[in-house]
C-alpha cells in the first residue's frame, strides 16, 4: 500500500496534501501519450504521488514504469502546478502540487496497468475532449509551446 493509502486509515476522506511527479511523454511522430483512467474514464498524463523517502526522480521513474511499462532518459522540468484539487470517485480529497516533466527519450513495450484501461498517443492538434480537468492547463500550455 502507498503512503497516501496508509494515511487514509487515519484521516478517512478528509483533505490531504501531496506532491506528484507527472510526465508529458512526447515525440513529434507519435504525439503525447495519455492514459484513460479506470476510475473516471478521463484521459491524463502518467504519473502519481511521491512516496515517503523517494526522490522526485525516483518517483517519476517508478510511476512511469508502473503505468506505461516505459523507461526514459533526460526528463526536463516543464511546469509546477500548486493547489491541484482532486476529489476521487470514492470521496478521497487531495490537494496536489504537480511537478510536470517533458520526456522525449523513452523506450520499451507500451503496456498499461490496473489504473488505466488504455494508453494512446494523440497528435497535439487532435487531443481527446475528456482530459482530466486538473491537467488540461499544463497540457494546453505544452501544446501551445509546441505549435509556435
């Protein structure tokens, strides 16, 4: 179980704060990699909460490997978004600080885990409409910088 999962035993659904390592995996040929969440059916970038004792870099590698089965090199800091408020379908409430990286050098066999039903690359000019509301801001920022 994760740190946040362990904490929920004590705080129930009450709001907590967490830091998340998120990734925009992108290349010009394939586009942006998004995953379709099992809990909401929305598309989002891969990533997740940093566990106790983890470095940011380790958490990023762990989350990307777990959710996409991909490895990567040379992540570049893209954005930091504070006060990202999420209420999960089960009622858990979290205020995240998302630390978002751009990753262009990735490799491996793409495979989703239990947190998603699908992984798909989308052309930056043809993104799905149902992107997770907490992520649409930095995805739109990324797209606007790429199509300049």
